C-alpha cells in the first residue's frame, strides 16, 4: 500500500510517501514559506532532486506541486496520483473525543475544527491540509492521527485540573498532552525491544526536542504526561517556560499593562532556554557556550537537566515501579552528556547506563549497564511512520 503522510503547519507542508509493503520511504520533502515567498524541496529516496524557491500562494498549490513531483516522468516515484492509497494527516488536538486515529468523515472534520479553540496554532493549518488533499485527491481515504489520542488513557486524577469543575464541564479545560504519536511510537518500539507484553511494562518516555514532554506509561498505556491543555506546560523548552506559577501572568499584566495573551505569547516564544541563556533556544548553542564558561548558558543547561530529572522522578513515584526509560527527539537522541548526567542521578532507583553504549547519536540503542534494574534506551522517534501505519490499518478496513 502507498501512503502519503502530510504534516501541515501555518506556512509549511511536510510530506513523506511510504511504500508500506517494502517498508520504504519513496520520497519526502518540505514546502515552506507558503503564502510568503515560497520554497520547496523534494527528495526521491535519499537523493535531493530539487531544493528551490517557488511561488506557493496557498497549501492547495503546494500539495499540487508535491503530487506533480511524486508523479513526474523523470524523477517521480509513482506513475499516477491514484497510486496513493490513502493520506495520513498529523492533527495536534483531538480533544476528548478521539482516543485513536480516525478516517476523516465530515463529522471528524467538524470536530477538528471545533477543537481549534484548544490548539489555535495547529488545528487550523491541519484542516487546511485536509481540505487541500480532499480537493487534489478527492477519491482517496484520508486519516487523522491525533497527537492527543495516546494520552486519552490518563485517569481523571492525572488529567483534571484542580479548578471549579464547571470549567471542565463547560469548556473542557483539562490536561490533554502532546507528542502522543511520538510517545506511542517509542513505547511500541520499547515494548518490542523488551520482548514482553505491554501490560507488564512501566515505561518513562522522554521526548526532548525544541518542544519537550515526558510521559509515564503504566502497564503499556499513558498514565500521565508533562504537557497540559497546551504545549506550554511541563519541562523547560527551547523558547517555552514549561510549568510556572500562573499568578505571574496577572502580576506582569498589573506591572506592565501587557495583556494576558501577550504574556502567554512571550512565555511560548521568548522564554525557556532562550531567555535564561540569553543566547539561543538551541541546546547545541547553549552547551557550547556553557562549555566555554558562559554562566547563563550553564544555568540554562542545569535547568534543563533538573527539569528532566524532576519529571522522571515524579513519574517513577506515581507508577511505583519503572522498567524502562526511553530518550527520543533531537536532544534525547543526540545529547550524550545530558543522558549521562540525568541517568547518573537516577542510580538510586536502579538506572545505570554504560558510557560506551551511550556514546551514540540518532541510532536505536540500548544503553543499559550491567547491574541496572531499569533498562534505558535511545529510540529515534518516527512520527511519520506511526501515522503511515495507522493510515494503512484504517484504509485497509
Ligand atoms: P522539534 O521539536 O522542532 O521537532 P527536534 O526534535 O528536532 O525539535 O530537536 C531540536 C533540538 O535538538 C535542539 O535543541 C537541538 O539543539 C537538539 N539537538 C540536535 N542535535 C543535537 C546534538 N547533536 N546534540 C545535542 N542536541 C542536539
């Protein structure tokens, strides 16, 4: 089966075409600066065929260029657009309605639209992508894969906020969690690598990238996660605060006159590691400056380590037993020093990693040392593959 995976942002459209029978990525690329000056790249297999500025007035035009490239007689990878059996879309917010991926019916589309209020930066572009695909590929099954669905197994004591219940009942204000497709992918890989039934495993999955979240997976299913109603909560991130006292919002408002939404925007875009280091939100830049003796970069890095330890410790206590810890995403897969320092402080709970095995980047590796009672893994995430697997399963039904 041939599956096109589409991940639409407000001005971008990432795509990957999978041949599920051969388990191969046939082509992939990115259309960016849509409705601005426009840029597109296209790789067939591992080879970049083009990487060029091109007018992309809207997502529909971008998608048409993607289809044109995929079916091009010279460098295309399929003969005809009807060879695409189904399209899988990444959708950030599925609210409380979707605990699994769904074929996109008018009702599902309407619900994605309704949940835009909870993910105003993410759901509207996903809908634009879905509608563009419907137009360009009208007869092809479309599937929505929600970032929130993996977290729908959280119990009430994890997802409810301790505020008057009417806010939950009337406005569905609660913890939803994000990065669910990534947490699910690495959980499933970890279960396979452990060779046990998922119900026997308590796992802590650490998705550490520009946006970061940590999830407690109890008996194979999500029990708690560090992001909240929005992706602002939890760990300190590249430009996001993570958890802080909400009174800071009204205090800044009273002191400076900044509106609540401007303060939240500052918390999302100008805070976190960027604000503390004063240099960058990129962990590579921060680590380099810290190694050169920059004090603020050193604090930023310490805050990141502390934040990761904090959630692992909390979730270990909440679950009562941990069988495995997984590191994934840009930082989790690549930052050898972070894994060493975080795991080094978890020896009291049976975590012990092997320095040589830990000397790895972006490769699926078990880094557990002899004598550990908790297994530790580096598992590169693959959200696109997870979306393709779900899409294939639903399109085949
Ligand atoms: P996104 O959330 O945008 O998908 P990524 O998962 O790509 O982010 O992660 C980006 C982060 O990964 C950046 O902070 C970057 O510094 C970090 N990163 C990437 N490569 C390395 C590396 N070799 N060592 C340390 N950190 C890295």
